[in-house]
C-alpha cells in the first residue's frame, strides 16, 4: 500500500532546518523526513482490533508543526511517540476486517477513529483511573510494550495512520459516522471535537466576555461549540486572515479583531485594548502589556508569542484555556502571577458530561450536525490525492493565497 512515512535523523533535521530558511518546501520535499513509500498492508494486532481502509486523512496543525520543525526536538511529546511512523490521526474510514472479539462492528461500516489507544486498546485488565473515566488521551499506563505510553494512531510504529491506504485501531476507538454526514464533514470531527472539549472544560459564565486567539480550525470550532451549547456571550476572535474573519462571522462570532502579521505589537495591543476598554502599557525593548482584558480566553495558537498575547489580553483573575498544542518555547509568564490568572489545559477529546448525561465528544459533535446546531459546510476543505501531499502542504502554508481551513489526503486519489 502507499503510505506517507515520517522518519527524522539528527543530520536530516539540521539539513531541513537550514534549507527551510530559504524554502518551506525543504520540510516536505525530496530531501525531507517525509516520504511516500510502499508498505505492507497492516495485519490485525490481536483480539478486539479492526483494520480500516482510509477514505480521508486530515493534516492536523500538530502534524504540520512537527514536519516544518516548529516543534522543539526535545519536546516531551517525542517520549510518547515512536518513529518511523505512518502519520495521520484525523480520519474517516471504512472497516475492512475485524479480529476475534469484535462484537459491535462489522466490515463496511463507516467510522471515525478517536486516535488515543488507551488502556483498553492495550488489553490492560485494570485500566488506569483516567481511562476508566473515559479520558484515554490522559492515559497513565506506563507498562512496557510495542506501543508508547499515551499512544496515538499516526504517531507510533505499530498502528499506522490515515496518511495511508490502511491502518489499524482497537474497537474501543471507533465512532460510527451517521449516514447523512458526508466524508468532507466527517473528517473535521476530530479538530471540532477538540474545540468542543475545550469549551466543556471551562464554559463561559453569564456576562463573561470571551476572546478566541487563533486563526485555524480549532479557533473556528470554539465559536461553533459555544453556540451549539447555547452560550450567547459576547465573543471576539483575533485573526490574521480576512477569509477566517468571514468564516468566524458565519459561525456566530460577535466581533472580529484583526491582528495581521504586518502590524507592529503596539498597534495590535491598542486594537485589542479598544475592544475591552483596556489600556496598553508600553514596556522596554518593544514589550507590551495591557490593563483590563477579557474574562475568558481560549488560546488556539499553542505558540510562545500567541500564548504570551493571550495571557496579557486576559483580565486580572480571568481564565485562559490552553487549547493549541504547545511545547518548549519562550513565554512571558508575568501575567500568571501579576494578574492572578487561572490556567486550564484542554487535551484532545474525551467522555464529557453535559446536559446531565455523559457522551463522547465525537458523538456530541455528530449530534450537533444532525440537529442543525452546528453547520460545518461553511468551512473550506482542500482535498488532495495522497501522491499530491506536497501541494497540500503548499496550500496550508500559503493560506493567504489558498483560503482553506483543512487539507485532507485521499489515498484512493479521488
């Protein structure tokens, strides 16, 4: 089968880092760590597992950050993954084969696979406290085995991922895609579920002013989740691209704050301060601060500069929810202490408690789509054949010229 395999060495990392200063294509071109290869179709690992034929595999911001080396090579996330790996954890697929012990699934069913394997997928007879509570993305199992701790589909040497024709998963990871939802919408379930989980981790309270910091699909998903959950709070989004601003308005944002890359920091902070009747404070060497701010901020950037802005744009004793995948970075932590901020992390998708019931975030988002509470058809998705993956990355890294919020790979070429 055709598969996109990622395998980095110190020498290749240095080469890509240097060449990437001149062309971003160096990170996914001929000399990069990402290669389209022929690999064997994966065998079923054991009882309870299924093999899946990929319909679409999404390119996540975390994947993009790793491939373009925005992620520090010493990040702890590398301790929870193994390489070489067939990438791709966002997916919509059809069950191709089932092993013994698979009770509720059969070949031909269309599903989305929640990427976290967890204790159940490992066959652990006494799941850790996190997995027992339905939080497999926070799995605490540290036993030995072929899969790394907190293993995710697409980031290990065993399961494969959705940037290939086939991959495998445990039956506990499967979620049926309702018949009326097209593939191009189903592939968005994972990032939108991650956004919904962030809102459920810290919903806005009545009267709180909300800021969403970021210009990607997670940021847009926060808006959709807020409105689907019935929150009518005044909500603003900080964006760099005008087409993202238009999408945010369609999803129900109250105001858009334009923060283009070309604007200097003082102008950006003045612009944000005006929306909350705050005041920019000039620091040394161009450093900026702010008095006043938003009650609740969702940071979807995960970058040091984005997190720093989000902290400073949150009012004293306000709350910041860290949604974007963060890592080793330069961060001004002064506001955490100086403004007594509350910081909440939001990782992935889980069993949620909402409206007096428990439901997995994937299934909750499917419910919103079926009921009309959420419309993802407004989000532009770029679809590319697996062999055209370099063009997909070109479009993602040049969104000012190619206005898409998600690029997806189709192994069948259609």
